[in-house]
C-alpha cells in the first residue's frame, strides 16, 4: 500500500502514536538506517560476497596445508 502524504503529515501521525508503538517505530527505523549504512556504496558483487558462506579455522588450516604440499610437489 502506498500513501501520498507530506513529511509534516507523517510527523503529526507519528506524534499520535502511544509510547510503546513509538518505541517500536523508532527501533524499526534504527534497524533500517543501520542496514542501509552497511550496504551503501557497495557493488552488487561485494554484497554477494558478504552474503556468502564463511570458512572455519579448520578449513583454512586444511587449505594452507594443501598449498604447502602442492608447492613442495612442484619443486621436486
């Protein structure tokens, strides 16, 4: 649903909310601001990478060990 209201009208509506609802609205707006700050200026590829899976320390150690073994093998 899309409403066409002015900023001033929106402020007046918000002022009418009970304290509990006002707090919920503030929290929702804060979450929205934080999420926008995290993604502002990032390319689609950077966003894709940030959503990708992470490796555990064990997996990283295995990869490093494999690199060492491959490098040893190549030097023979």
